[in-house]
């Protein structure tokens, strides 16, 4: 079916209704809005990948406060960068941000490019992110297709296939391009994201307030939550691991992970492959942490070291696994280190113990 036949309504009316709704009910006070600084728009788009707005806002504010310019981001040390991303997840995003920042400084005089061809080659920027930057920061008529927009389109047109399928995604891009207006690109792009995030949500969509209610085929069928259709789930594999919390007075021992892989570049506790002697053990609690591709079940065992053990059995170079590096860190300095979310809460509790 052609896009023209699939789009069963007046396009200008569609755009007008969406923009009118946005003017009255959209989000206009997000920290990256206002002047629409291209750097701020780019950072927000990357942070919002796989992450909700309410989670992103405090990270965004702290990040901009520490790295106010693209050049300051490019020049930051890895530890400082990751410490400001820790807990936000998907850490490759932070590494790609810095790689891109360095390229922008060396190739574009520290200014974010305003063309698709130059944006799309930067690490971590895909088609939708590039178009969002161009639309919001540079007022260009470039369509986006993030998860929220996909969900709205799939419901409006009652598409009975999962949006991740190649042919479906191709059709959704055609729809997005077809519906993109030439004017008010900032507002239209933000309106699409806001609609999916606030009304046309994954569960319990509020159809009564939706500007597309009269044309939405999923609503006419009285089954909006049926769309997008469910994708067959594969059972997640489970992994188990035992971590060791070595403590001496007000210090704990941390290792820095390699740059790639899970928790890449973050400081973690030594795992079971790095056991030391038989110290006094205290099992903290069994935990579960879900990654995209597997569930991690883990225990943390605490070891209190005596002065003799600290001096003679566990030097600062101990517990180094492969090319990982380890160090003793004072509890009151934990905020300076990038820690995975599952560890950060538990370790920070030690500060008051």
C-alpha cells in the first residue's frame, strides 16, 4: 500500500491539530529548550535514547554544568566523564559523545554541523537523532522516528506488524517524511515526542485528550493497547556473579573496567575470580540487575581487613585482573568515581555507617 493511500486524512489538518495540542499541552520548560543551543539539543537527544525525560533532566543539568561547551567535553578525562554519566546506563553513549566532541573540535571548529551528511558520520548519531538535531536546533524539515513516534504511527494506522521489522520501519519512515511540515519544525518534532511520551503511552494511553483521536484506527477499533503488536519474547539468559567488597577503615577497593563491554570504563568491585584470603565475611544481600540481553544475579561479600592484612596481604596493586587497574578509594570520595547503579547505592550507604 502506498503512503498516499495509507494516510487517510488531510495532512494539514493532522499537523494543525498536533501543533495546537502542543501549544496548549506540550512540554515547553525542559532544560534543553529555550534558545535551542545545538550542543544542548544533541546532548539531550543522546541522553533520551532508551531513557525517560524525568531521569535525564538531573543528569543533563549536572553534565552541562561540568561540561558547558563541546570543547570542555572533548578535553575531559575519561574518569570525570564517566562519573557524570554513571547510573544513566548504556555507557557507550558517553564514550561516543566524547569521540564526536573531539571530531567536532578538530574538523568543525567546535561547532555542531548543521548538515545531515556531516552529522550522520559522528559516533553515536543515527538517522533519527541527526534529523532531530537538524529539526530542533537548525529549523530544518527533517523527520524523526524514535520509539514514541513509531508507537503513534502504528496506532494511528493500525499497522499489524512489529515496528522493528525492516519493511515496517521503511514504511514508517515514509510516513514520517510525508507528514513532516516545512514550518514550525521545532514545535512539530517536539510535539511528536511529547504526544508519545505523555498521552499515547505504551500502556493506558489517554485517547480522550489525543489530537489524533478522530482519525486513529486503533482507537476506532477500541484496542489501542493492542498496538504495537507484541514481538515474540526470547527467554533472557541468566548469569551469576559474586563480588567482593574489601574494606579497610574508611577505604574500599575498586577496579576500573575495560572501556568496552558491560559497565565499560566504570569502577566496580572485584568479582569471584579475584578472591583474596579468608577474611571475616558478611553477605550483604542477593541482588538482580537486568541488562538488555541478560539478567545478572549477584551477591556481594564484605571483607573487613586488619591493619596487618592491609599492609602485607593486600597491597594497592592486588586484585588486578588482566589489564584492569585497581585502587583504594576513600568513602567520602566515591562521588568522584563512575560506579554502576547497582553498586553506587549500596556503596554510598557505607559513607554514613
